[in-house]
């Protein structure tokens, strides 16, 4: 980075953290509170209610973690290849490797039904803040207030689901200052239509991940069905078939995962010094585990590949986040704004009582440090199933309002879809993961811990994992269904070793979860006070931290300067072939055979990837990028390395959202994958 650019970056960071106004094109805005005045004054664009409603209803959320959009009247859905990779992995086998080979259905009959995918279309939003807060007694303890809040939220969700038939989720916003009820239409019959090879979707591999320029077709097309037929959709995105221009205004409609921009300095220090290093240690451990498992053979490599990719992607993302937090300028500017805000609060009699909120947050971080390694969730598919089934059986005996989040009536259908998934579970991979988790539990709790001794039953982690995996019947969907339908009596009587393991850990799981919920409740109350103080001083504009719910971001197509060089906003197919030649001999830079065979047919000057200044984060993967007309022009698939601080701060100096160009997707369908009919049906 040049000295002038570094100074400019520090200036922009300081401005973002000290000004009540958002910086540049910052913002992940609620669809019921769009930044209309900002768009009008800055970009001469005023979104109409019809424009916003159409875009909202054309957008979907993937329960596997990501976003997407409807792109035809007969149910086609566009998302990223890496969002769909979980499904591609579950649909693959030793004889059919969709991850490596890709897939194209030539007719409706050839479309592959996904085993457990759920897509959510946001139908309506309702503010329920007064009802939620009104149910919590002002003098209640953290334990009681957490229970009261959980009960009223469960009641609101249950009433809504019963009245509308829609999935209903109460969303916490602004750190607990507001609550909105989101109602979703669910699509659970989802089928795979087209996916390119991973070599094309993730061209450049880990080396190019979070970098730019990029040359990826990170795209996949699915289709939603209703009553066994392609769904008939009123709202879907038209497709702009013209290339984008530099400085063009674009919008991103997607579901950003989690941001921490409301966090105090103390909370960010906990992330920097404790939470993120802990997570990185865990990810590095799991990365080595998956790599070692894959070395056992070709089939083992395939089985571990999807999980390994997710681990590596997360590891690189967290590394970038940590680097941003370790930059002294970040904390200095954040502290500057916080000090000024607290000083102003202290000068105003009506706000002075809110000052204690910052101390409360700081004290809570100490408790979170103590809780960091406390877990009995042994991260393997089979144990997750056993734990969820065991908890479900117990929670079903309680009134709906007293159940744990995720086990209420409104959540039941989605939970059952996960528990009864037909996706394959591989015994050898499960055994390797469970053995490592048992070893990790010994490291965290000590070999002489009562629960550890009880779980291991006198055996080492590998031997015990083999016994558990070899003895369980949870591989079979029918056995899981039998346990669920039998309820608590069936679970208590079960001799399945994995169910028995879940029962052994249940009390400790509930203790840890209860303690975490109490901590979260006190932190929620503290941030609600901070939000009140901030709003009183800086005004009511802005947006809440991301919550993996639908948001609108905007920006312009724009390059940037890096290391004294200007990075252009667009790449082309010609650049992809050139990139492959420059890295000849490096496996991750080998274009698939389909691309090499089609080289003479491809229009080399067609835009392939582009960058823009829109504010995105993990979860936005698969989000549609649209123009002023609401036409699809791109598909978000990444951010560049400079954007990885976006969890806690936005900067448009170098940070960019990276997309596959809409015209690039069409060109690849026509010229490389011989899918002209599919390309013709898009946007119609």
C-alpha cells in the first residue's frame, strides 16, 4: 500500500467512526426503511414502493447459508456455486461427482431434487418492539427477563404462523432496541438445474480467494417446485443483457450474516484478543483434520472436500478480520468516537444514566472469555442429529412459550426437514470428526473431568468414536423419524449409543446454553441503552447490524488503487484464459476441459467479473446485483481482501464487493455449457 493511500484509508476509517453519517455507500438497509433521501441526493434515484417490493419478493434466502434470486416465471433460482456446494456434495457419490464434473439438466425430468434445502421469500415485515419490550418486567433479573422475552417472541411467532401459514421469525435489531416480525414463504421442493465445475466456479483456488482481479463463474441455477410442478412466480428478475459501465449505480439484495458495527471498544478487544484467535485455532485444527482424511484416497478427498472448502474459506476470512482489528488505527479511531459519544452523554442529564451501559458491556466480555471454550457440542453430523432429537423430545413436553429457540412450533417444520434429510452420511468421515472432537473435549475440560470420564467409558477418543459410529442407527432416516414420533419415551428407552451420548451431555449443554442466554440478555439490554444514547445525539438515520435477514445495499461499479497500480473494475473471459496460462502447472489455475474445448467459441471481450462499492458481508453470497430498473446485472460471490474488515467497519477506499457479471453467466451457458435453451429462459 502506498503512503498516500494508507493515509487516505486512515482518514476514511476515522471519518466512518466519528461521524453520525454513513460513509460513502455504507449501509445494509432494512427493506421497510430504505435510504430514500440519500439515494435521491447522492445518486439521483428514488426507489418506489413497487420497485422495492418487487426486488424483495424476487430475493430468497438459502437455509444452507447464503442468498439467491428468482430469475424466471417458472421457478428458476440463481445463487453461487459455493452456496450450492453443500447440496452438490449431498447429491454426489463415488460414481457421480457433481463438485468436480458439474451438472446440466436437459429437461425437467433430469432436474435433481435436493435432500433438505429450504428457500425463504420475505413476504412481510411488522414492528413488534412494543409488544416484546412490554412483556419484559423492568426489574426482572437477567434470567427472568431472558425467559420473558423468549416466551413473548415464541408466542408472537406461533400466532403468526398459525394465522398465516408462513414461517415467522422475530428478529432482534439495533442490539435489542427494536424487534421486527419477518414472515416468509418457504420453498422446500428445490431441484438442481445447472452447476459448472468447481474448477470454473472457484478458479484460482485458495490463492485467489478474497483477491481481485478474479475470473470465476461462481454460479448455480436451481428451480423451486410447488405441488410437484415448477412454481409459477409473479415476482422474478428480468436480466440486463448489456455489459455494465464504470460508475454505474447498482443494488444488492441479500442476507448479510452478522456484523458487529455497534460493538464497543471492549467488545472489539474481546474479538481481537480472544474470540477470533480461538476460532482460528479451531479452524486450523479442522483444516488439518480434513486434509489428512482426504489423503486416504480419491473417495475420501471427495467426501471431505465441501467441508474443507468451508473451513478454508472461514479461516481466510477470519484472518483478514483479525488483521483489521490488530491495526492500531482501527481501535484508536473507534475509541475516539466512543469517548466523544460518552462525553456528550455525560453532559446531558436526561442521558447520564445510560453511561453505565459501556461498563456493562466491558464486564460481560470478561464472562464471555470464561465461557469461550465451554461446550459439549461434538461437531459431527451424527452427534448433531442425536442432540437435536434428544432436545426436541424434551422441549415438546413444554408449553410452546417455554421452549428453547429453534424448538418452538414456528420452527418445527424447518427443524424436521434438517433432521429427516436424506443426504448421505459417511461413517469414516464421521468417525474421524468425532474422534477429534472427543480429543478436543479432553483438552478443554481435562481427562479427569467427570463428564469426560463418563463419555469415554474407559476408551481412547478414536476407539470410543469407532464404537459410537459403528453402533448408531441414525444413518437411517426411518430410525430418526421413529425416535422423533416416539417422543421423550422413545428417546429415554433408546439403546442407540449416539442418543445415549446426547443424553449424557444434555444437562451440561442446557447449563451452558442458559448461561450464554443470560449473558446475551444483559448484553442486549446494554446495547439497547447505547442505541438510545447514540440516537439521541446523532439522530435516527442508519441501519442495524446484519442478522442474516434481507437487506438492501447500494454502490457504484468502481475500480481502486493497490500498491501504486490501478485495479480495473472489470475482468473478461480473455483474462481468465491468460490467467490460466500464467499459472500453468498449478492445479488450482487449470480451467476445466469444457472451457478449453470451447475456447474458439467464447466471446473473449465479454465481462466475466466486476467490483462495486456496495456494503456486503458473509451471507450476501448469491445475492443478485440489479440496476436502476431492477434488472439483474450480476451475482455477488465474494469481497476482496480489503473488505474483510466489514464485520465492524466499512471503507470504500479499497474494499469492494466482487460479482459474476450477468452477461458472463449467459456467455458461459451458451458458449461453454451448450445450455442455450436455459439461457433463453432466464428473465422470462
